[in-house]
C-alpha cells in the first residue's frame, strides 16, 4: 500500500503524471512506478535462534531468511561436524557457528532491506558480534537498511505485549508459533536430527509470521533508510 501522505509534492506530482504499461498512474500502480524508476526494494525477512541472549556466551544455532514475494526459504543450522571442527580454539572463544554465519551473510545479499521482530535490538547486533568473533566480514554501515516489526508495534499500535506471537495473532488473526525448550538446545549441541528439524521448523514459522505481520503494519510507519 502506497502512503501518499509520506510523499513530497514533487514525488506526488511525478506519480500522478507518470503512467505504466497498464495505463495507470504511479499512484494507482505504485509497484509499476517503482519498477520503472529502479525504486523497487528487495525485502528479506530474517529470524535466528541462539544458544544464549548474549553473543559472548552463546552461538547462533540456526537462521531462516525469506524474500517477500518469493516462497523459497533459505536456512542453515549448526551440525555435529561444526561442533567437532571448531571444538577448540587457542583463545578459548566458541566459533562453532562460523559456517552458518558465512551462509547467512551470503544469503543477506539477496535483499536490500532486512526485516525482523526485535531485530534491531537483538538479531542484528547478535549476528554482528558473532561474525566479528568468528573473524568474518559482516555487512558494514549502510550496506543494508532495516525495519523492525516490534518497533512498529511499539510506536504505532497499543497491544498488551509487542511479542511476535501476540502481535501477529491480534493483527492478522493467526499465529503459527511453537516453542523452544532447554531439551531442544541440548539436542542441538549433540547434533540430534530431531532437534535440528524442530529448530528449523520454529525458525520457518517465525519468518512466515513476521512476513504476514510486516505486510499488515509497515505502511503505518515511515520506511526510513536506517542502516543495520
């Protein structure tokens, strides 16, 4: 949905007087207008699962990443081979998530804007910290911009809780949420397939829910070009 109130007078006039191949103005067919002028943004939805809440005490177990408008979901998860390969490091830091982080950094290149739920406060800082610890080149300032569905709920809506589960349930009418456990984390550390399958399913559900929530609420807040 195009928010015409966020446009400047010159931008509004240009959209009103530019017509696409379907014979519609840039107001009626905003996606055609964006495509014509190279303004179409590739939006990626990201969700991660971690061992702990701080990146110096836990690794990234897994991630899922999806481009809006594309059904394919990109994902990876730590394996027993990762734990065996990176079991010891001379400075004592855990780097078992190195391979997973490498794949994630590569998948991020498919998007221009990264969207997550509380990603500005957790996912992105956690990933950046883990990448630096693991000696990887994480995307630098202004390489990607970001939006956070948690922030939109906090600033533009009034819910009892701004969690993904509560937000998507009340705003879209449905939540696909399932829950993690300590037993699952122990299974992941041991490289158990049942734990890996459940964790990726959990990631996938959160990505799908975040996408549905974002498409419902993004137009109520300026999509500023805030760097990750």
